[in-house]
């Protein structure tokens, strides 16, 4: 079976786009092949800074032949219908059609269309140029002479050549014949830009990959990553250090080189007085180099690891020296920033916030800080935090935004605040809260546990949520520019992980005056649902609990949902749910029929059947027991009480006819059904639970 | 390069580096222009780039452009930052297919050997909000240091580039520091001489950096500057309006003088920004006002002879 080899050779593709581009290429080509009846055995795609490559193996040499029978008009139908039929089927005259007998409706024409499959290589020659022209780069560009005319090819950077071969392993493959934007597909490519720039010819994937390797190009990004990681670890280890692994950086760096060469450089030990995170941010962000630890101290060592793209003629001495120079200059800047920052007390930075607008409609940063401070002080007693420390932490929490280091490296915000706070002798909890009040930032981020940090973190998030709710700037669809979803999830995790009782509606009211607290609460319900869904829990139970009156205590909601989930997994739970739903359904029908509700206690004197009396008793018992348990926030016991209701409900539906002929008895029974619904509402609104 | 006298060699002399680049691009066929005689923030502002990038005509040019970034002043105390520095600018329209190789050879000409150094093209999309311009390209790295910007212009002054021009911008001080092996910009050997004949970058520019930093941050007359901004904006619009030849607006006769006023407005804005008298919200609206001027100038330019009419 023949294989396809495709290579799109261009100028340097941004590292961050390579993986997706390789994936898109494989998917687009194979989807189109399959759509054309060309089913394949396997496909794999690759990217380097200068090329996208794809191999598809085990393709058929031809498309399968297609046979199609098309029903036509009746024999003797008007000419217009006959002509339409001939045109649609491509037949020259009715002589080419067959006649099918149909004694009932009358005989009709049938066209037998046989479409011979085309050679796969011809189909591929049509597919690829279309894919190149419609390739989904995040940003594409035009270039050169052809860009003078409209409709010029757009690619991520100028495209230089295309390799496209198709053929059997045993034979010389054919070049897939097509042109795109003045480039004719062929079988010639080039190696490494500096070490092997000469053109060479390739036949199929196996020799392509091998010849590229000889020409100092490692085609497979995973292999480049493996090489970089192994070499970096070894180089660090050989000198008594330990590589600080960094997957994001590894991904990026592997997209910047075709031939990774790992080298180590050093910097002046004096720079180690700068916080390690700042050194790492400097070296990582600006220079795309790794840092290493001293295993004895667990702290950064004055070394860095760089990944070059060439085997230099001097063994890399000039490259290391050059990188050391740049890193020295960068660290000098960082050290200067850090030392400058230390000269100003954090609180002395506060006045500047009066001139910085947080949001056009929400006032200045200074106003926001004052709001956070006030709210954090309100929350502090609820989470067991010292009020004065909490106020101090809230006041200082944002001040590091005005420091030089954070201006340069926004990702160390909070952390620098902590360092500067400790340096000026702030309390440990206060300093820790400055770092932690941004947390948790995402699902894998740490949740603060110090009460002061919890109070400020909650205040920060609730302020931003109520603020944007008050000006009606809520997230819509994929648009959430102020990360409000993340803020709400942060509140949920802070409360759940630290088992905090926080009445949300009252807290919202304290945070901002005019906003729709109920609406914001339902936003929290949605976030909670998303979170539970991600944990594999039943998210419909959140609705069932939120549907009850006055549910604004997230911790209680979570606990209730957990207990309810467990209960519904038992037989008692399932049957009670079924019984309750049945009661609700009957009630809904009858309420509609009578145009009234059946509220109020049933009249005991109107009970006829034993099952009725037993159910009424069970309801009273359950209500009391479940109510007591809920009051004690013992949801497991509340569910146990619920379980006792189940046999009575089952027996009632088994033996008793609700729609009795006696109107009074009927009404009384409907009231009893309504009581089942009411009783279950002690724990949740069962009607919101999905089956 | 061997025949070159030592005081002209790029690794010894700042001016030697500039002359070598000029020579290299002259040999390629570029017109070698002199700096534009106005204050600009970057070589891109020179009409030889901004305006000539528009329209269908071929255009290959290279020039040094003194660039002013009032905010980057450091009173002469920072070894890497300057409020006035030199860019070497090359513009090739349409971008030739071998433009990357041409660039690498220009590095070789100033002594950067690609067998010894790690030269990389790292993604950097360029955008100038004030010029209404964007393009895709890279930062060019040499051993981890950014030495040039490489951009394929896609749009300039709000006009689609057809054909696309390739723009190369060399940061001359940084390159010179690298090839001379100097840590502080003020220590650069300017004229390539030794002993008492040696003139350093500091000899030439340190005083200016100190004086202009004082001016830019502390003393620049903001009342005058606000007025100048308004005047330049008004003049630009006036010249644009007056430049149309007839009512059909098919031909413009004063795109260049109008564009000078746009450059002026842009620099005045940068000074006001450095003085810290423009608030965050106002800042955006000033940028928009300059962009509107740039766009109107671009529109005028494409109705001139060199714009292709």
C-alpha cells in the first residue's frame, strides 16, 4: 500500500503555534482523504521551527469505484421531467437508462451510474492546495511579489517549498503534482539553516527523517524535548546541581531549535541575593533558559542552562559567553529594581493608587483597596482571623503592583509583596496574606489556609464580583475579561477547603450597595455545578438544593449536595425520588384540571385506607426528624429520616386510588401528596433532580 | 574586510559598524538615505519607511535614524538605556525571497559568524498603535541577545501593503556593544582610534543624555507641548485638506508636509507622556488622534506619484 509524505518548509514558525499546526495538518489531510474514500492505516505529523511534516501510510492506490442507482421519472412522464433526469444523472438519452417494473404505481426509469475511482495521487493533488490555502493559523501573513495582488496565499511566515511524494515502499514514489502560490511540489528539502543548508532529495518518510537527522534536524518535537531534558539533567548533575524542570519552557524551547545543543553558563553569586523567583522569571522569560538548584540547600545556584541551535565551532564558548553577558545585564536590572523597591515602604506607595483607575465605572484602585479592607474586616471574625492584621494585609495587598520588579515581571505579583512586607518587619500572617490573597488562581493552585489570608482573599474576590455585578458587566459566553468565573470558583474553594460558614447574600450586601445578589448567587450555583461536574459528581443536585429558600451558605450547600448524592445511590433514595416525582406529576395534572393548588394539611377524619393514615404519620415523623437533623446540619441523618418515608409512599401508591369518586376524599388525598413534596423539601427540591 | 583599516572595523569602531552596514546594503542596491530631519520615536517613522511602504512601487532603502524615546532616559546612569539612540533601518519592497539570508550576511559583514554564534528568529509580532500599522516577524537573537527586529509589514497607516515590504531594524548601540565586547554603552569606541585619539560614545552623548533626561522628565514645557500637539494636529489636517487636487480626491499634492506634522504630534505626545501629565484614559485618546492623522496621511500618499498614481 502506498504512503504519502508531505512537508511544508517555511521561515521560522512561532514556537507556540507548532504543535497545534502539526495536529491541524494531520487532521485536515486525513479527514479529507477519508471523505474521498481513501482510508489509511496510520498518520503522524511533526513540526520544527521551519517545517510542518506529515506521513500517511497504508493508503489505497485508487479510490473505490462507486455504483449508484438513481430512480427517475415514470415511463411516459413529461419531457421536462425526463430532461431533468438526464441532466442530473449525466445520461445522454433514455436508452442508457433501464426500466423498472412497478405494477402498482407504473413503470419508471432507473439510471445506473458507475463512477470509476480515481488514482489516489490525483485526488491528493487536489486536496493539499486547498488545505494549504485554508490552513487555520492563529495569525497569517502575505509576503513578496505575489502579495501585490489580492488573493495571495497567507501562511504563518513565508512558505518556501513543498515536498509531496506518494508511492509504494518498493518503488520510487511519484511527486504529487500541484502548485500553490508559485511553489511547485517536489521532493527537495533543506537541512539545518546553518549546519546543513544544502538542498537534498527525499523519497519517502523513512529516508526523509533519516536524511534530515544527517542534516542536523531532529524532526520529532518529542524527541527534541527528550534530548533537551536528558542533556540538561545530565549537565546539571555532572556539576553537582539539579535542573529545575519547567514543562512550559521545555515546550517553547523545543520549538526554537531544530538541533538542540544544551550548554551551561553561570552568573555572579552576588545576584543570589535577589529572590529566587525573580531570578528564575528573569532567566526564563527574557532568555528562555532553565535554572538549577543546589541540592544541598534546595536553593537556586548561580548557573543556568541554555539550549542553542548549533554545534558551534568553538564548542559553544562564544554562545555561553554571549548568554552570560545578557543574563548579567538582566540580573543587574532585576537587582537594581529589587533594591530600589526595598527603599520605599509599601504603605508609602498607597497615595499613588488614588490616580490609578481600576475601572471607569468602579473608581480608582485606592477606592477598591478601601473596599477590600472594609469587607475583609467584616469577614475576619467569621473565619477566625485577627481583625487588625486582616486590615493591615488588605491595605498592603496590592501595593507591590507599583514596585519595579512587579512592573517588569507581573507573574511575581503578591510574592514580591510578601518579600517586601517581611523586609519591613510586617507580621508573618500579614506578609503571607499579601502573597496568598490572589489564590487560588486555577484548579491546581493552592488554597490559602491562614485565616488572615482567607479573609483578604475572600474580600478581594467578592469585591470584584459584586462590583462588576453592580455595573452589570457579567461574563457572557467565552467572554470573561475580568476573570469573574475564576473569582467565584476561588470563593467556593476557599469556603469548602477551609470549612467556612459564610452567608453569601449578607456578605454581598456588605460589599456593594446596588447589585442583584440573587443573580450573583445563581452565578455561584452555576460555578458550583461546573466544579461538581468536573469532579464527576451530579450537578443537578446543586439546582435541587439551591431551589430551597435561603440557601446562600456554600459550605452547607456542598454538604447537603454530598449527602443527597449518597442517599440517591441507595434503593430507598431511588424509590423515594420515584415516589415523590409520581406524587408531583399527579398533583401537576390535577392542579391543572381543577385550576387550584392543594396546599394545607390533610384532614385526618377523611382518611379511609390504612395506607393513607400510615403515610400521613410517616410524613409527620419524617418532617420532624429530618427538620431536627437539618437544624443540626446533620444531613446524613436527615437523609436517613427521609428513607423512612419510602415504604409508606410505596404502599400508598400500591393500594390507594388518589382520584377517589368522593370529591372530598380526592382533595384530601391530593393534599397528602402535596405533603410528600413538602416533606422532601426539608432536604432538597426533588423535582429539580434528573432521573 | 581584511583590507579595511583597523579604525574602520566594526568590532573596534561604532562608526565603522554603521559604515559597514551602509556599504553592505548599498552593494545590494539600496538607496542610502540620511536620517530624517525631525524627532522620531523609531526608524519606522521616517517617510522613507512609513509612506514608501505603501503603494505598488519597488523601494529599497537603508538609513540610520536617531530615535528618541523620552521615557527611556536614565540621566546617563543606566549602561543599556538611552532616550536617544541610533537605529539602522532597511526597507525592501517587495520583500525579496532571500531576505533572511540577506540579513544573515549583513551580520557576517559586521563580524557575527553564524558558525560560532547562535542566531535565532524568535516570534515577535509588531504593532504600532500610533501608526495604525502591524506586521509579523521576529526578534533576531544572537547568543540570547536581541540584535534586530525583522518585520513583514502587512498594514501601514491603515492601508494594506500591496506588495508587502520587509523591514529590518538593527539596534546599533546594542550590536556595537556586542561586537566590541563592551558592558556599558558609554564605553563604546566611537571612532575606532586608540589612546588620546579615541572618542567614546560617552564623550559624544553622555552630557546629552543627562540634559535631555532632565528636560524630558522635569522641565519640558507642558503648556507649550499641549499647544504644539494641537497645532501640529490642526496643521496636518489643514495640509491634507488643501492638498487634494480637485474635488474628486484622485490626486494629492501635499502628503509629505502633512505627514511631517503627524510625526511632530507623535513626538510631542511622547514628551507629554514622559512628563507624566497624560492620564491612562487620555493616553488612549491621544494615541487614537495620532493614528487618525497617520491614516489620513497614508490615504493621501497612495494618491501621489510615489504612492503609485
